[in-house]
């Protein structure tokens, strides 16, 4: 009887929204706001509408690539001002995904 073929490797499961491979991919992308070449910071959205709150972070598939300057601007100016200037997190994520 021939031996069973070697089983193929299964893709790693994403646990609790953590996907290191996706974060590594996003780090290599240009900034979604200014277009500066990577590496970029993967920026997680803020707000309960994204499933985050005290001690919780939005899933990694919701990150957008921001250069260090634009990422710092988000934290310096706050979500409301940043989104009024550059677009909502959802609109930037849609742009990233080609929607």
C-alpha cells in the first residue's frame, strides 16, 4: 500500500483579530494619506464602532498604513480633526482596498 502523501501545511489561524503577516504587509505599503514610501506604521482605528474600547484593539485587518509623520499627526490632533482633514478611517480603508 503506498504511503499517504505528506499533508500540506494549513494556513495559520488568526487569533482574536491578530494577523502578524497582514501587519508586515501593511508596514511595507506607502502611507495612505501622503503617499510616502514605506515602511509605514499600521494604524488601528479607534472607537466602539470598530469593536474596540478600554483595553481592546480593533482587528488587524482594519489597519491602514500611515507614515510616521501622518501617524503622529493623528495622535497629536485627534481622530476628529484628522478625519475631517484626510477622510474617515473607513474611507481610507476603502481606498486601500480599492473600493
